[in-house]
């Protein structure tokens, strides 16, 4: 991996804390060994590694989503899990990177 620089705004840092808290909330609700917890933990880890790999400036793009400007512009977006059609689960979901 080549050397990259990472800058996190204050609001981006707050969003990272919110992301970690969501993972903890799911762990408390579903258990440390639950598939729900493992899935969201892996999702967060994968996308944090993308941020570290690509570098850039990380800022807030919502309570659980980030905007990152590097040599490309991308977002780490939280997607709520849908239950029975239009209703969103108040806790579950996962993250993905989109450029």
C-alpha cells in the first residue's frame, strides 16, 4: 500500500463515533455472537479499511454516513434494513462505499 494521508473533520469524527455506537447497540440487542452483530461489524470494518486505503478528507454526510474526498469522491453510506416492504428496521442495516 502506498502512503496515504487521512484528515477527519470534527463532524466526520462524530459520525465515526455514531457508527461504532450503532454496532454496539446491535451487539447489546442481538448478542455478541449473533449474525446481526457479526454482519454489521464486518460491514463497518470493511468500509473503514476502504477509508484508510484511499485516504482523503472525511466529513459528515448524515448520522451514520460519511463523505470522503480523495483522488476520487465517495461516500460510506448506511443502508437501513427493510422489514416487510416499506418499513425500515430502526437498528439493523449495513454500510457500503459508493463513488
